[in-house]
C-alpha cells in the first residue's frame, strides 16, 4: 500500500525539487556536454567534454534514482541516487567556481549546499535503517 | 599543475567517489535498506489498517445513530397522525355544535315569536 504521490510531494518538497533539478541539469549536461555551463567550459579545458557528458549522465541517473526511491518507497534506490546527486552537485559547484571565479560563487554555493544536503539525507536514511536492523535483531533474539 | 587543475581533479575524484559509494550502497547496504523499506511498508499497512478500523467503527456508530433517529421519526410521525385525527374529530364536533346552536337559535326565535302573538 502506497501513499498518493501528492502526499510524497507534500512531505518532500525540497528533495523532490533537488532531484528534478538534477535530472534536468544532468540531462542537459549529458546531451550538450560542457556547453551547459560557461564555468564548466572554462574549467574543463583539459579533460574536455567527455567528463561533462559523464557528469551529466551520472547526475541525471542520480536524480531519477532519487525520485524513484522517494516516490515508490525504495531506499535501496534512493541512497545510490543521493550519492550520485551529491557528487553531481559538488562537481558542478567546484567547476563553476573554478571556471568563473567570483562570478560563479552564487551558483557554486547553491550547488555545494545541495550536495551537502544530499549527504545529510543519506546519513539520516542510513541511521534509520540501522535502527530498524537493530530492532529486528532484538526481536529475533 | 595550477590550482584550477587541482580543483577539477578533486571534482572528478568526487564524481568517482560518488559512483563508488552508490555501488557500495547497492551491493553492501542493500539488506539494511531493504529492512528499512519493509519496516516502512508494514508501518504504512498498519496505519492504513488502523484508519480502516476507525472508519468502520464510525460507520457502525453512524448506522446505529441513524436507526435511533429513524425510530424517533416514526414515533413523531405516529404522534402527528394521532394529533391530526384528534383535530379532525374536534372539527367535526365543532361543526355539530354549530348546527345545534343554529337550531337552538331558530327555536328561541320561534318561541319568542309565539309569545308575542299570544296576548
């Protein structure tokens, strides 16, 4: 039995928005490569567009996994999604600041904060999982 | 290597680390997370079951209240029918009395007329 999807959105507005942002930005990155961000174009001059495509794909997959895990109640999907999203946001944050300097600070800070938020969410879910495992073990004994 | 190259290198390392962590979560943390999902599902089922029980109780109480109200309504309707019957009877009685009154008045007039003609 699952809650209506609207209920999940009501309880997780920020998580949902961060995941949708990851899917949209990641998809654009996977398609356009480093053209998706000027900061990324400037900072990735050495490794080129391949890294940007890889980042975009990773980021978009992370967003999709997060949304699937959240809306279908599957933390086995949500946790990998959060890790990928966190990595994607961190990568974007670092490259945009590296490429644009002070001009990229706003986007960089926003992306870094979201990356940290994803890590906090991972920590919170894993803590809950450990508590459930402990309770199950205690009941089994 | 400039600081920018170092930053990009770190960023690439972070993406690599994220992918590795995601794989670890899928492979090694799977059983913990599955237990969490099962726990969440069972809590949701319990909650839904509780809601169904509560709704059923409310339905039963509403049904019994409805039955009581219907009995009261039938009682009131019976009383109303009785009162209407009484009103009808009283109407008939008033009509009879009016007729008697008219007859009595006519009789009085007739007697008064008789007395006036006698001397």
